[in-house]
C-alpha cells in the first residue's frame, strides 16, 4: 500500500467518532475545519503525487465517512482548509530561525 493510502486508512481509524461526538475538539464546523487544517499540515510529508491523493481522497474517505455521511463542510471548504494548513507548514519551514 502506498504511503498516502496508508495515511488515509490510519487517519480514518484514529478519528473514530470525534467528528460527531459533541464533546470532541473536532465537533461542529470549527472542529471540522480544525481537522482539515491539521491534516493539511501532514501534506508536507508526501510527494506531489501523495499530496494529490490525500487532497482528492480525504473528503470522501475520511471526512464524509467520519461524519456518518452528514458532512457540515462541502468538498471545496474541506480542501481549502487543508491547503491553509499545508501553507502554514511551508511558511514555518521557510521562516524558521533555529
């Protein structure tokens, strides 16, 4: 199994019911956006092909399934938020001073 698919499978398992549990840090719209940004941070660990796979597949394979087929975000919002997380990591790597 390639790295991107393995990541998607492990993330789905790790998320469990956190998107639908009202006591979770990932509940509600803000929590869903947080998860997308956090997953976007992980994109820097992949090749371009792997990043594309995670971006294309994560909405349906993780997010929609994790919300029990009742997503709050649409695919565009999810991907845009992932790209924000990815961009922050790239900015950090570029500007770090240690």
